């Protein structure tokens, strides 16, 4: 069976692999296609594309945009984007600026809590990529402030926690629109993170996104159990949305998640790529 992984991060955002390393790994483990979907940046795409061409692997340029949402966290993935479209580039710049503006606010909150954290330390850990909360978490582990990345999120970094500061400036519809302007296919990432437990409510929430132009749902995902995956597959079928899947690989930044297989038993059929291609007209 041909398999793929359509959700991965590199050093361009909060992953630990370079695009080249990620593509080489994807080839080694026998995937048939891979997408790079860094948070709010396409800085890893050109290197990824070139590496994929070198090793003979099908490559899909992608992005993962954070958007405002009252519950949980909402991320919208974009596939087969044209990274040179000026309006898309401008929106990314705005979002990156919002991210940069957030960092000093988180630092200030952590400083007020008595923890010494500087922007220089974060820049070192992020290796020039977009700084995200996982970098804060890793630094806090290194400094012995917390025992694990999970603990850093739980006590300090997650939405509503002591050092949390919001960053998203995009509404879901704006993210969907700008992905489409870049000729991309917008897909709802990891629906579990919306934290809507009831099937009917989740379906209604996704229906609103579909009316705004959403084309797919990431049903296969590392944190989705069989029941939740089936629920997502049902919603996709009922709403006539395409099905995608990805591990959300971050390399050493999230060591429990392995490329292609997530926590061990994830399998993302290549039919997801075909469905995306049909929507993207490529
Ligand atoms: P940011 O881009 O700064 O909003 O951070 C988003 C990243 O933080 C994503 O890679 C998430 O997987 C990660 N993340 C969010 N919540 C948690 C959590 N509770 N534990 C570990 N990682 C998390
Ligand atoms: Zn991430
Ligand atoms: Fe995400
Ligand atoms: Fe992700």
C-alpha cells in the first residue's frame, strides 16, 4: 500500500529537522509523498522541493496557519500553494509579525513569574526559524524550570495558562481565502484540537468552515484514536469534504511522534494525495 505524510514541520518553524533531513528520512522509510506544512511560513519549501527532486520523492508544498477560534486551537492547512503569490506572502508577513510581537509578552510573563528567559536564548534554540511556544517549552526544560515540554504547556504556555499570550490575527475565513488565492487547497488540521467532543457540534462547526470554502479534513492524525478518526471520516463523507492525514512530525522537538507512523500505528493512504490533486487541479 502506498503511504504518505501530509503534515510535517522543519526548522523553518518549530521542527528540529532541516527540510533536507526530513525529505531524506521520508525517502528512507518508504513514503510515496510528503508535504511540508510549517507554522505560518513557507521558508522550508524551496529546500524541501529541491531535496525531494534529488531523492525522487513526490513533494507537496504546504503551510499550517493558526487562526482565531473560541474553543481549543484551530489550524488550517494549505496544500499545493504557490508560495510566490504576493497577497499570500503579505499575509504571511503580517502573521509572522504578530508572532514576533507575542514573544516579548510571553517572555515578560515568564520573567514576572521569576524565570530568566531571554529572546537571545530563544533565537538560539529556534535556529532562525519562526519562534513558537515549543521553543519556549524546550528552553524551560533545558533550564530545569519544568521537567517536560508537556509540563511547560500545562502550567505556563497553553491557552489560558499563566504565561499564555495570544498571537493569531487571522479569522478562519481569511486563512481559507488566502490559501485559495495562493491556488492552494484549505484543509482543517487535527479536528480533535477544537476540543468539541460531541459529533453533531463538531459537524456543525466544520459545516460553517465548508461554507467559508474549506475543502478537506485531516482525519488521519497522530492524536486521533480509531473512534475519532472514524467520526472525522463520517463528517467528511456527509459534508462532501476530502480526507487527508499527517503525523505532525516535529523531529526531536516532539520525539514521541514519528514520521509517517505518528505514535506507531498511523497509516495515511496515498489516496489522500490524489484527492488533494483533484481539488488543486494539478
Ligand atoms: P504556537 O505556534 O506558538 O502557537 O505553538 C504551536 C505548537 O505548540 C504546535 O506544534 C503544537 O503541537 C504545540 N502544542 C500546543 N499545545 C501543546 C501541548 N499542550 N503540549 C505540547 N505541545 C503543544
Ligand atoms: Zn508545531
Ligand atoms: Fe497544528
Ligand atoms: Fe502542525
